[in-house]
C-alpha cells in the first residue's frame, strides 16, 4: 500500500514538479554535490556529503507504484519530489538527522532535505535526497517471490531490520534528545478510540458481500481491539509509521528500510507510538503478500496462508531477539500487537475504499482467513 492523502497548506505552488528527463533534478544534485545552494532557491538541510555528479547526468524515474515523484540521477542519487509539498513539520528530515547521528545504516544514505514555501506562505517539504541502492527491489516484488517459492528465512532478516530501526529510534541524539516516552492512561485510551473509529469507518465504507461479512464479524473485530485500552506504562518511540514490506528494499548489499514520510492515512497522530504498531503493520503486510501471491501468481491458498503464518512467526521471533540483542526488549508491548493488527486491516479497508478499490481483496482475504466460517451461515 502506498497511500497519499496529505494536503498542502494553501494552493499548490505554480511551479511544476521536475520530472525525469527535464534536467532539473540533475541540476539540483550537481549543485548540492558542489556544496552550492539549490538552483530553485529552496532552503537545504544536509546530512551526508553527496558524490560528485554533473548537471548533464542521466535522469530516470522508477517503474513502481509510488506516492511521490522520485527521480534517479546518474544511478547514484534519488530525489523524491513530494507531490504536493506537505507543510512542515514532516517526520522525514528529523528522522534523517536522527538516524545519521545514531549511525543507523540499513537505509538509503540521506543526503539532504529541501524546504520551500507554498503560495499560502506556509513552509513546506519540497524534496528528499538520498543514495540510490543498486539492484533494489521493494517487497511487493521480492517478498512475493519468497511467498511463491515458500521460503521464510528472509523474515528473520526483516525482524532484525525492524528491531535495529526501533533500537536506533530509542537512542538519544541531538534531534531527539529524549527519544523514549511512557504512555499515560490518556494515550492508550486515545489508541482505543482511534482503532474503534477505524473499524466503524471500515464498516461504513465497505459495501457488498465484504461489507456484509464485516458487519457479521463486527463484534469479534471490536473484541480484538479491546487490549488497546490497557497499556499505560508502554514505552513510546518515534516509529516508522508506514512500515510494510513495500518500504523494505532488497538490494545488492542486503536489506534497507526507506520512506520515513509517516502514515499518510492517519493525520494528527502523536509521533510517539508503541513499537508494536510498526511491527503489527509489517507482520500483516506478510499476510497481504500471501494474498497477492494467491490472486496474482496463482499460489495455492492453503499453502500461501501457511507460508504467511510461518513467515510472521519467524519475523516476530527475530524481532524479539533483535531487541534483546540491542538491550531494549522492553520496547515491545506484546499485548498491543494483536489489536494493532486488526486496526491495520481496518485501515487497509478504508484506504482501499477511498483510493484503491482493487486492494480490498487483500485485507478481506486476511480477515476471512483469521475469522473463518463460524458466523457465515447464521447471518
Ligand atoms: P513513496 O513515498 O512515493 O512511496 P518511496 O520512498 O517509498 O516513495 O519510494 C518508492 C519506490 O521507489 C520504492 O518502493 C522503491 O521501489 C524505489 N526507491 C525509492 N528509494 C530508492 C533508493 N534509494 N534506491 C532504490 N530504489 C528506491
Ligand atoms: Mg513508499
Ligand atoms: Mg511514502
């Protein structure tokens, strides 16, 4: 899922977003690599020095689903032009500053962030500049191959990757001097309300047979969310916020987690959240991969579901071991995992209804597999 619902503050800038082939992105990268200011006059925050790139360097786009407009320059640098530029503050520049200070490297090396102003005068995030990862495929490609082949060893790598990210997010830096907070009673009440709203909205927006199935299972789904009201004392960190397999790249040198834009389907959420929220999303994305393998690749449904269950178990074990190896086992509040998984499926249904109807089969397939038959005939 690669949703976007962030609206700019004020009317969109009259300037056109650069596109691959028009030379504007190479000109920007060349200027940044020389240490010059951006030719477009934007302000720049730098994280790492860029490799030398000429203004005449080759530009190309990506041939995958994406929310924003990313341009690869010289097969070495990626510029993600945010479309439209969202108002500051945005999580990505702060995340880049933090991950750079704490030395987290399992990502595309961040080079710079460009900020500008909307026509309404609000400060906006215009572009993010990072290293290009050669031979990268995202999880909607590489993980579907794993599902089709029935392999699950990769899930241990993903679990360690997520644990490493969360341990890094829990390490103090100048960007986040106090990176860990503790949930008070109000905070966890807020999660419960937010999850109940997501269920209500999913019920309201999902029509036809799927809607009828959801209505029959509404009380079971609501019961699955109840654990969210009992988690005062849970540690909170800045999470990734949109951690699914599509944000994990497998490239020439291993795995990388990218796209720190936060969750575009949840506005106004506290940036401090339980680590379990990211882990729940990553785990359910493996179940979505199984659904993709069934529908698009003709995988046998029973085998694909068994694959997803095993891959998820491997992921969770490696994640727990990873946190323990970093000395941070307390970051995972286990009781939140199940409820956040149900909430995530509701969010996928809302996203499908609003932006991508053909995605509905994936969360519905997951929910039908998790709550089989029981009330089917008695409705
Ligand atoms: P969006 O916010 O538009 O989803 P992402 O940052 O997730 O943008 O990038 C979209 C896709 O572009 C990724 O799924 C991946 O296929 C490709 N991509 C992004 N950054 C890189 C990179 N640094 N190296 C290689 N491929 C990348
Ligand atoms: Mg993305
Ligand atoms: Mg994104």
